[in-house]
C-alpha cells in the first residue's frame, strides 16, 4: 500500500537501559510520558493525562531516534517512524492525506509512538510554491496534534530536529511540541558508558575505558558506535589469521578512534 512505503512500523526492544547517559532527558520523559501511562490515577489527581508531544533537538548521532525507540520500548508501544521528506515530496493534498492516515493508523495501534524526523524540513523551504505546500502540511500536523490532545489517546508524538531554529513557530505553541528537550553530545562519563554498552557481550581484553572516553571528546554516540565497530573488524581480522577468537584490545579502539572524526563539533560552530 502507498502509505506503508512511508512508515516503518515495529515494536522496539530497546529500553532506556540501552541508552547511555542522557539521565535528565530520560527523567523528563519518564515524568511526562511514561508514568502517566503506568499510573494514570496519580496524574489524574493533578489533572494530568497520558499522551502528548515532545521535541528532541541537538546534533546528529546523539541518540534522538534511539531514545524515541526506547520510549516505545519502555511502554511496550508500537513505533512508527515518519520520513517527512518522503511525505513532502508528494502532491499537495496527497501529503496531508498521508499524514492523516498515519495518525489514524497510530490510533488503531495504541499505545503508539509516532516519531517524526527532520521536523525542520517542514517550513524550511524558500520556494513560494513549496512554502504553500509546507504550510498546508504544517496545518495538517497541527490538526492531528490538537486531535490527540483532545482525545488523550495514548498516542505519543516525538519530533526531532538538528536545526530547531528553522522550525515553524506554529509547531512550538502550547499544546503542540511544547516539551522541548536538548539531546546533548555525550560528556566524558557518558562516552565511557556508551562505549561499555557497545562493547558488552563481545570478546574484549580487560581495559580501561575511561582513558578512551577522555580521548574521544566531541564524539557522538553514533561516532562511538562506529569506533567500536571498526575495532571489532580489526580483532576479527586477527581471528581469521590465527583461527582463534582474538579479543578487542585497547590498541584497536584507540586506533579506530584516531581515524574517526568527532562529528558534534561542527554543530556548535
Ligand atoms: P540524527 O539527528 O542524525 O537523526 P540521532 O540523534 O537521531 O541523529 P541516533 O540515530 O539516535 O541519532 O543515533 C545513531 C546511533 O548511535 C544509534 O543507533 C545508537 O546506536 C548510537 N547512539 C547514539 N547515542 C547513543 C546513546 N546515548 N547511547 C547508546 N547509543 C547511542
């Protein structure tokens, strides 16, 4: 079907335990999204209900998508990933229809987390024809968000952007993406945690990850994942040469880190 091409839908197994660091972000999400669903009576006493929308922003590769999947994993919800670019590429009318169908499908499959990546793509166009198209789609999204708000539907919308300053201001009004959460690059202790998570279960020589964490300033979670994957390849090469499982060494990791670029620095420039 036409719509299905645009949305990947699954039931994520990832949970917050798989996300390294970001403790403040997790706490905020737990308070606003997860606990209201698990203990509705406590929140009802304060007039708060489950559901709502959240906007994650920050440099690429620091866990926005991963975190959104983990939210779904935490509440055993379905996860729908919307590629906004694909919807924007459609004809006027068709785009809005598609967005509407996605939200309808989410309601049928609740609890559900809808993840909208590259939210800034909507409304970022300078071309006049495109601008009109973008506006129609923003309006449709607002309509859908308002609908969810009214229904308290156990459908959670998580938007993500690398460039919040390009975001259409209408999306930021109360009741819409009003929970704005910065997903920062991992600090040193968090890099150590992420490296540990990515190495878990693999053959590794006993090593001190804090040193490597210190040497990977400005690396994103995705960069660190890549470092581990490069180091794995080095160890595997030795394994094939020797015919015996060879552990990943501190040297592999250091060499891998040296040949990778820290990508979060550019974002702040
Ligand atoms: P983009 O803005 O480019 O979409 P993003 O912020 O959504 O990036 P993710 O796609 O979530 O980044 O991260 C890429 C990969 O990096 C993830 O699949 C995950 O394996 C790893 N990663 C990033 N941050 C973390 C983290 N805090 N803990 C564990 N893994 C992480």
